[in-house]
C-alpha cells in the first residue's frame, strides 16, 4: 500500500435524518489512518433533525465537523465543502450512501499510483449499487436495469465496470478529488442547483485536458429512489439537468445524449399510422423491452422480477426524455 493521503471526507446533506447516521457510521469504520482524515458534514439547513443526529456523532469522534450552509442546494453545499476542507484532497459521498471499509484506502492508493504517470489526473472514483440487504423488488430490479448499457448508456452513474479505466465523468457520491485543481476551475456551477453539478464541472475539466479514473471494486451502497413514482421524478429532473448543461456547453452534445429526442420522435410517428401501418413500428419498443427484461431476470436468476425490470426501463427512458423536452420548451437556463 502507498502512504495514505490527507483527505477530507465530505458529505453534503439536506433533510437526511433517516440516512445520515448509517452513512457516518460506515465512514468511521474505514480502514484509513485516523490522523490523515477528517469528516465534514455540510448541511443545507435541514428541518428534520439531521443536524441533531450529526451532533451526537460529534461527541463520539472529534474528526467530525458540521457546517451549516444557507445556500442549501447541492452545488452550493459542495462548494462550501471545498472551502471548508482542511486537507488538499476531498472525497465526496452522499448522505444516502454507505461506504465499504476499504473505499477510501483504495481511492487514495489508485490516485497515488496513477498520478506520477498521468499528470492531468484530477479525480478517481467508482460506481454505486443498491444495498443488497434492504431492497424491495423494485429496487432490486432497478439495480439490474441500471447495470446494463440499455439502462445507463454506459454512464458511470449506473453502470458498474469490471476493470479500472479512464472515463468521461464520475458520480460525486463516490469520488476523490485534487481540491486545488477543482477550486482553480471555480468549483461547481450554482445554476445546476441539485442535478448534474458534477457532470457540468467535469466537462469543463475534461475540455482543459484533465482525466478521470474509474477504480474497479470501489462501489458505494446507494439508497436509490425507493418507489417508481420517486424514481420517475428523479429521471425527469436528470433530463432537465442535461438540457441545462447543453445550453451552457453546446459542444457537450453528443449522439448518445440526443437519443432521448430521437426516442420520442419515433413514437410521434405512431400518430400517423392511419397513413401507413409502418408508422406503428416504434411500438415494438414495448415487447422488446419486456423480452429483454425476461432475459435479464433469467440471467440474474430473478425471473419473477421481470415486470419491475421492464417498468424500470420504461420509467427511466420516458421520464428522462420528457425532462429534456420540458426544459427545452420552457426556455429556462437553470434548474
């Protein structure tokens, strides 16, 4: 193992009373030198007793600091964390996440091993998966769906890779930054508010030549939106966030991110089916998704979940696409 780097583990939170305790517990269990780590909780002025939970942990471990941020929103909370962090490296996770015991050690080691050979390395990180011991059928199916190309289009937000590799971006719930570089780029864009603040900043960094390394086997456990309704809303907001980013950075538009528009466009063709039945072809999407969901259920030996898997695909695809369209039509330049 390399020598441990001095790091601030930052958790941004708002109204997370149900989750923040377990998140802090897993951070305290990390196999990382005590004197090389602080735990910084940045709370956006929660109203549910989150800070009371954090203060109880502060009486147990002096490494924990609590900062209240009136800016409240995620982008603002992350910037406050960067300003308050006392160490030159900052590792972010979220209050609804639990980190494995070797998480920080693995990220620190990977950064030190790669940095001498890749001077433009700015961050390392990993994926996220639902906790296996507290899953509903929907959440279990959602995890299966996200870990497919069709479900995530290869995005690190959902896909878990089996090898260490360079990627375009990393999710800010599992990332280890060189703080000085992040701050030199102005930190997170406040226009992104609660969605896509990491992807937007990473795009700016990538344009400047900086690189991001996905580290295999460093997944954190992430409590995904627990119901189809909440997941649908989350995907709608992610679609909105992507469109905000397009307005800021037209050069970030790629074919992959235009697929939602093409997706909806094909279904609009179905309205013209009285002209020719050929315009009904896009409706094949639904039986194909169902068949693929059955196959996915069989692969995971969870065939009974095929309905939830299919619903996860449909909610993710449609709500993300509608979010992008809504943001485009609204003309709004911020979230």
